[in-house]
């Protein structure tokens, strides 16, 4: 129980939360069985990613030329060494899937981190300064939001050159307008409150006001958005990998694995099914957590 | 109403301007010499290189280039596709109906299943049915649709052999493009089996593209219905002894409709982004596949034009939804 409570506190933004509200939060969160299952699966994926080298029976790029496109063990003609079969060049599917979890979590963390950082900084400036700067920034965000996110990411990668790093940068750029909007709205709401005026009268400079006085009170709505965009980031990166614009072969990234498997779709169902299932389960777990977080943090917010 | 319309149009103009700037800068942001990029593998003599630089106006200052670009845009000139040597705009217009047809079918599929499912979940709140519907919706929402498409191909085209794998219609049939919508054209042509062939090609892409909107619409309908079902007038209607069907179907559903319509309008972006993946998987000859192919072929005028046109389409649809919303709900019209 205590261990789980610690996890719950991490989810609410990594801020030090006094035990009272934390227990309160966990009680709320626990109400939603789906959210608890999601959290469980997510922890499992994190453990798999951390222990990938220990858990995976083979290295992700080890090729076994004597075992090409072997089916999973429960099918006829399987090789007992390869639990989930092998791909077209004889690499163990299970090992590649296990190592792929590292990429997905890494992508999620980097993209959310980048877009959160950019979004908070820009949104804070817009909401604090208002006026022309605010209008300019918000118009720019409107323009970015006018494009379908995947298309914009695709074009950005075309400019930067296809690679996992550039895919992550592109997705972060595409996602940050959401954070800018949320942060700006929260900052504007806080700026008119008495404690901000008090701090200003006490002589706090703009930087101190922005970063230390206002910002900590604007973080609540960002939690849920961060969770949701974690799953969007994994999905978009996999889609870019699938289109050949993300991680490049032989990286065991799940989307890239799917792209490589496409031509064997009617001959070897497992090379197509497994990576997608891994993406779906991970994203589903994170979305379940996001729903639970939303309900627990603010029961008034609707599910959309 | 006219004032409302004009104010919305004025709001859209700066966004349109920004979109043109972004599309304009796109080619100039590419690393390297634009002419060499377009030339690709071919080698160019220095004279030819200078001539091309001048022809495309890359030797002029940036603001002049932009002015030329805008001037061309206003006359419908979006450049020439390197791959087909045809104007980008006519290229886009040829392929656009295929995407529209697929998107319309997908959103229809999503609405027809999503709205009743959401209503049912709201009325049966807390039951197994509610949890089941919402569970399925969450799975749909989390679905990597490119994988979902491949799965459906394995099952329906591979194992069951019910549907074809790619394209819009079987090659056996040929009929002139009248409306650009295959469903209508194949009916008009009167050829036996052409319509059935079109439908069988359309089924899987429709399901794949409609999955995420379906999930979003089901969730949104449920929450809108739940909100409305708690209102006093619903209790009053029930107290009057009206049947459940009447209370839910008429009193509640009508009032829950506004957020649902908004949600449906907001799916346009999702549909066009989804079209990129869906069309690639099913070799559907629409603008999504065209964009991906153009990016891979380094056909930058096509990418630039496509980017601009897609953004404009989304902008226009959002504007229409906005205006419709004002039409349905007078309060919005008057406060703005």
C-alpha cells in the first residue's frame, strides 16, 4: 500500500505532497478500477524496460539464420528457443519487443519533457505579459494547431531528416501549443489574485513572480495533459516509425518493427500482431491512468 | 447574424496569413540549395543552376519571394509538382474527392455507432453495459490505427478473403469520374457489380479511419447525456409519466446534441491525420497517401501546396462548424 501511494505521488507531478492530500488522492484514484489496472500495467512496462538486458533472452539485433520467420511456440513448426517466434531475418521477437519498451518510454518522457518545458515557458510569458506579445504567441499557436498534428510532424521530420531524435523534436513542437494554452489560461487566472499583488507590492521582480509565485499554482491542469500527451507521443512516434520517418531499422522501436513486418502480413501474422499489441497495451494503460487522474484530481471535469 | 459572420471571418484571416507564411518558409527551411534539392540525382551545369535560381526567384530577397508566392496563391498558382509536372492545385483537386469520400464514410460510421452507444452507456450508467461500451471506446481511442488496419487486412482479406486489400474499385470496372465519389459514380455507370466492388473496397478503410472518432464521439455523447439526464426538466418529464424512450430520445438527446456536434466538427483534423496512415495502408489514392509519397519523392512544391491546402480545408470546416454553432445556439451569436 505505502509503495503504491508513493507511485501515486509521483504521478501528480513529482511535487512534494503532504501525506494528507496524498492519501485523499489515492482514495479517489482507487475508486476507478481501470485506473489501478492501468497503473499496474504501466509499472510492469517500466520494470520490463529497466531490466530489458536481463529479461530478454537474446540481444535485439542477434540474427539466427537457421530460424527465419519461425512462428510462436504454440504453433506448428516453432523453434522452442523463440517464445514469440522470429522475424524475417531471424531475430527473436520477444527480445525485440522487450527492448522496444525502452524506446517507447524514452520517447514519451523526452517528448513530454520537451513540450512541457517549452509550453510552460511560452505560456507563462504570454499570460504574464499579455498585450501584443500574448496576441502574437497565441496566433502562432493557432497556426500550429491548424495543421493535423501528424502531418505537421511528418513535414518537420522531412525538413530535419528522418531519425528518432528528429521525430521526437517534431512531435514535441507539435504538442507544445496545448501546454501553452493551458499554462496561459491558468496564469491569467492566477495573476488577478491577491497573493500575486501582495508579492508584487513586496517588490518581487517579474522573473520571481512568474517562476516562483504564479507557476506552482498553475501546474494542476498540466498533470492530466502530460499523461495524455505521453500516450499521444508514443502513438505518433510509432506512426512516424511506421511511415519510415521515425526510428530507422534495425532499431527495435515498435512502429519501425511494424513497418519492416508489413510485407509479411499475409504469411507471418506474429511479426505484425505483436509490436502493435505492445503499443496498444502501453498506450491503453497510460490512457486508463489519465482518466483516473482526471477523475481523482477534479471530479467536476468531464470525460471527453 | 451578418456581424457574427464577419467577426468570425476576421478572426480567421490572421491564421490564414500565418499558414501561408509557414508553408512558404517550409521549402526555404530545408537544408541545402533548393534548386539542387529539386534537381535530385541529376547534375546541373552552373549556367542552368543560375537560370533555375532566377526562374524560381530564389535569388531575390525573402520578402519579395513571399510577395511573389502570395501573388501566385491568389491566382490559384501553387506551383508545379516535380513528379508529375502538373499544377499542384489540380493534382490536389483530383485526389481530394477520394479522401472526402473516405472521411465522410468514416465519420458517418463513427456517428451511427458512437451516438447510440454513448446514449446507451449514459442511460445504463454503472452497469456492465456502460463499463463494456466505455472500455471498448478507450481501446479504440488508444488504438494505433496503422496496426488496426493491418490486423483487419489479415483477418478479412487474408483469412476470410471477404474484402480486397487495396485501391478504390476492382480494375475490371472502368467508368468516367463524374462526381469524383466512387460510390455515386459506380451507381451512375450502371455496370453490374461496380457498386458492390466499390463498397467492398471502402469497408475496411472506413472502419480504420472511423475508429478514433467513434471512440471520441461515444465518450462525448455519454458525458453530455449524463449531464443532461441530471437536469430538473428531465425529472419533470419523467414525473409526467412520459415513456423512457421519449424522455431520453427527445428531451435529453436534443439538449445533449450541441456538445456532440462540436465534437464531430472537431474530428476533421483527426480524420485528415488518420487519412495519412489509412490511405498508406490501403493504397487509397487520396491526399494523405499523396502527401506521404511526395515527402518521400522530395516533391517539395507538392508538399508545400498540400500542407497549405489541408490547413485551409480544416480552417474552413472549423469556420463552418463555428457558424452552425452560432446558428443553433443564439446565445453564442449575441455574446461575441
